[in-house]
């Protein structure tokens, strides 16, 4: 009795022997905790979507590997790498844009835009991100291409896997895994180039003079790229990635998804030349759609968690339809509502403008506009004022009240600037800046592209204070250019 029969016997209350056998099979100690990976040998597909995947893969890999080597002139004493995450200088350079740590909200905005864009794409066309542009898909596609070049297409790879170990088989395995490791190492190496000057870092890596963290990072990314793209592949998409679970909430019955038109394809059966098509479906059960699937699923079984919408099954099926003289599109992008409409004999249609797509597009536009306005109107001067916490104020010998502040001036210009500091909102007062002569509030120098902190003391006659708490504004003005920044603070005194 097989497992299916045992399960049915237990479900319908079969004989005591059958029930006991079913219970034995389903005992916790008899269940495997992990199902071993079944190797998948996807066949090379030919067609529109396969070409599109080649193009996307080439563009994505070119952007990833080439970007750190693009130069961008920013002037003297500044990095000339177009895209650079400069941790020592606490900067992020992206061509003409320079982001400071205080402007991390731009990164937040980019993440929000990416999320909403992904939601919109999924609502419109299902998991096209997973099928074409996801890094896991791109590198897995690259690894499969190498495997196909070394070992051959699907049939040759299956025969090689079943063949006993020999010198020829060992040589192919060593060559394949060696190329995989080189690709994985190049992937990790390209990543670290985003965090330092690429030519200088490459020289240090080759001469073994780079910092240890560079080698550690390359090693970690080499291991993850090799294992995820070469060894685990579809398991990452099925078991590790959370997106297949999330994407179900992002699409609806009018989202375009890769699907099999069972109303046209069933009943499926083998094809014989000259056979009458009137009493059968267009599907000839050739299983070419399964052979090309990198996830190893049968799209004819309906929507499945493992499907990444790569559309290779469409190419394979269309190729077969052409050969047997039937219309293309037995497998294609379609909506669930169209599936029902065809069964009812209604015309099919695709509705792009729907409440959720309009909502996602609107949110993308709003967030993008906010980021654009913030980027184009941002100031190259910033000031932050911190009032001393202990003591809150000091009473001087002449009876005046003194407060202490730390004034931080951020000069984002690439030239030295001189500033004046004004405390607005106070009656007659005296200002002293540590490091400058008493009473001087002008000519405060800040180096280019730097944050400078100054200790400032402000003394006010006690009888001129109307309250123990006075709201003030600290205004910093650039004496060389038309720049001004201000920060609110308080002046504390004794209770009245």
C-alpha cells in the first residue's frame, strides 16, 4: 500500500490495519525534517522572453560590475569615483549628488520608492521582478549558462549526472565549479569597490595590502554567491525569499500573470500527425514547458508559489504550437478574470487603471516629488545648537546670567567659509567663542566639506530677563556667500 492509499484509508476510516499503517507513516519520528534537493536541469529556451532575459541579465551585470570604475570630476581633494560610499569621510557620492549622514532621509525615500514601485509592478504583471531583475535570478541564470556551456543542454547534463565518475566527468565538474567560483569572487570584489577608490583598492587587493575587512567581505560574498546561485538556486526562491508570500497580497484577479489556458488546452493528449483537433485540446502533453522551467514546476497545474514568472514556458510552448500548426498563446500572460470570461464566452480585456495601481502610482509620484523638491532646495549650510545640560546656567560675579552652548556648523561647500553667529531674541548680551577673542562673533572659519563644533558662552544681565526661560534663534550667516541657517534654542535663568 503506497502513501496516498494509506492517507485515504485514514481519511475515510478504513480497516483497523489500514488505519494503523497510516498512523505509523504519519508518526512524527517517521517524517523527514528536511527534504533533499532534487536537481533541476532546465533546457535552453528560444524565443522573445528568453532574449529579453538575456538583455536584462547583460544590462544588470554591466551596471553592477562597471559602475565603480566610472569617473566623475568633483574638483580638487574630492573623490573622482562616480558612485562611492565613503565611510571614512561619511559621504555617499552618486554622480553630481552628495549625501551627508544628516540627509539619510534620502535613503529612506529611495527605499520607499523602491517598495511602491515593486508593489505597482506586481499589481500590473505579477512577479516579473523575480523572473527578470532579481539578483538571485540574474546570477542563477548566469551560473546555468556556464553549466550549459561546460556540460551541454538538459539531456547531456542529465546523462552526465547519472554517469559514473570518470576523468572526463571530473574535469567538467572542476571546470564548471571553478568558473562559478571566479564569478562569485568577481561579484564580491565588485561590491567592495563601491566603498573605496576602485583602482587603488584593486592594487591593494592584488598586492595583499588591503584592509582585512575587504578580504573578509569578498570571502563572504563569494561563498553566498556560489552557494545561492550555483548550489541552492530554486530553493532560495521557494524557501528563503519572503516575497512569494507577500506578492499574493500585491496582485489581484486583473494582474497579468503567466498562466496556462486550460479552456483551450484540455483535454491534453499526445499528438499524431493528421489527428482531428475538434475533440481534444491544443496541449499535446510534450512537457516542454516543464523542461525549460528553472523552478522545475508544471505551469499547467495552476498558480504555484514556486513560479517566478520568467515566461520561459511561454517560449517553449509557442515553439511547439508553431511546429504543430496551432495558434500561439496556449501559455501566456493573462489575468484570472480573463480565464473566467473565456469560459463564459465573453471578450477578454486588461484593465491597467485600477484602484490599487492608481494608489501605488500616486504614492510613487508624491514621494518622488517630495524628494525632488528636497534635493533641489536643500541648503549647503546647516547649524545645530545644543544647550548645556549641566549646569543649565551660571551666575557671574557681576550678577549677569551665562548660558553655555555647543554650536555645530556644517559647511557643505568645497571651499573654506567664514561665518558670523548671532543670538536673536535676547536683550543686550555678550558672546564669547572659545578659541577666539572675547566678543568676536564674525570670521568664524570652517574648513571645506566639514562639520565644525564651537563652544559658545552667552551672558545676559539678570535684570533684563523677563522669564526664567527665553526662546531664542541662533543664526549663522556666511560672510562670503549668500547663505544663512538658523536653529532654535533657549536661554535659561533663575526663576522670577
